[in-house]
C-alpha cells in the first residue's frame, strides 16, 4: 500500500510525503512502515527525512508474552525455593526460635513445607534438625516450575509451519 500526499509550498518548491507498508508473507520479516518526505524545487528533488519502522509480527509478540510468563513462573518458584533453603539452613544450624527473623522465615515457609512433612524422619542432634521436608519441597517445586513453564510454552508459543513435501 502506497500513499502519496502532495503539499504545494509557496513558490516553486513542492513537498511530497510517501507512506508505504511493506509486508512479504513469504519472508520471515515483520511488516515495515516506510516514511519518506521529499522536497522538489529548482535544485532538484531531495529526500529531507526517511524512516523505516519495523512492526513486530504476531508470532514475535506471542513469543515475548510466553517468555515473560515463564520468567514470572521461575521467579515465584525461585522465591519459594530460596525461602525453603533458608528454612533448611536455619533448622540445620539450630537457629533460635525466639528470633523475629527466624520466626518470620518459619512462618512464611510452613505452608510450602506442610505437604512434605512426615515423608522422612527428621534426625536431630541437639538443637539442629535435618529437615528432609524442605529438601523434598525444593525438588518438587523446582520440577513443578519447570513443568508449568513448559506447559505455557506448549500452549501459547507461536506455531511454526511445517514443511511437507513429496520425497
């Protein structure tokens, strides 16, 4: 599609504006808007301003959305895993339960550890506790994050056309 606007200027100078959208479906290049402003006068025609703007394709936009969703999934489950790891280390080192920080970590991580409590015995040595539930939780939440990210990718990723030919 080409659009041409002619704006006569005073005297013998003329300004032409060309707008063109180039879209080649055969090429894997997004549509481009081309804008040129030309001035014609006694000295001849010259381009005063030219712009090329790439417009991302739908597939590119969907790919960016999928990437962002995957980043969010990994961030959320990464935060849960860090919380469980801190809990594991605090229990292993026998941290004081009356400390506000320790109490906060135990309180925030309890909901994520509850499904895994009681799977294995928790050996104690003095005030130190080796909590298997935290380690199992880290593994399970990591696998869950990976599975969700792959599922999002499979559902929402752009579909690439397959080439079929007679061999």
